[in-house]
């Protein structure tokens, strides 16, 4: 697992992408300041710790478990899960 600070679309604070080997990579937006980056990282790590990627739970519930919302990562997560099944 690694964390990278990269330019992301402004409405996206951070994304987590699961790898085939079961690890995760976290991408944090370079537009955020240091404090926001730390908060986003902590939030995304709570998704990982909660195994939200492998539980068939509602995105809204996953966000509630992880703390403050980030609907963008929820959509990406759902899309990725469908692709793995097909
Ligand atoms: Zn989230």
C-alpha cells in the first residue's frame, strides 16, 4: 500500500483503489492543505479497516461508518466492484 499526493479534480478529495493482491493505494488531492490531507487519509483508511470494499453494504452506510462523507469514492468503489464481478 502506498499514499500519493496527486492532482485530482477539485470536487474529489481523495480516492482509494484496491489492488488485485488485496492491498490498497490511496490518492490524496494536491489541492488540499496539509490538515485536510491528513483528515482525508484517516477517512480513507477507515474504509480500508472496515473492509468496505468487500462488504455489500450501502455506500451511505459505508460513509457513515468512516465519518465525514466523500460520495466520489463511494461511486468509484461501486463501479469497481461491478467490474470485478463481470
Ligand atoms: Zn468515504
